[in-house]
C-alpha cells in the first residue's frame, strides 16, 4: 500500500486540496512504520506542501 500511496500522491500533486485528501486517505491503510516512511518521502518530495503534510500527520498523533 505504501508504493500505491506514493503513486497516487504523485498523480494528484498538482492540486493542494486533492493532495491533502489523498494523503489523509492513505494514512487509513498504512501501518505505523509505513506512515513514517510516507512522511519522510512526502516531505522530501513535496517540500511545497510541507505545512499540509505536517498538519495531516499531526492529526493522527
């Protein structure tokens, strides 16, 4: 599911709202370890959405 989540996020990264929605959805399917990997990958790949990524991950903590 981690790789699938990455593919989806890459495809929707053109739209901020859609990116946030898909990131939230991805977290429902991932284990804690996969969530950590996704967070690191997302922050490295989508630095323009840093605030959104941190906000979404803070909601699950």
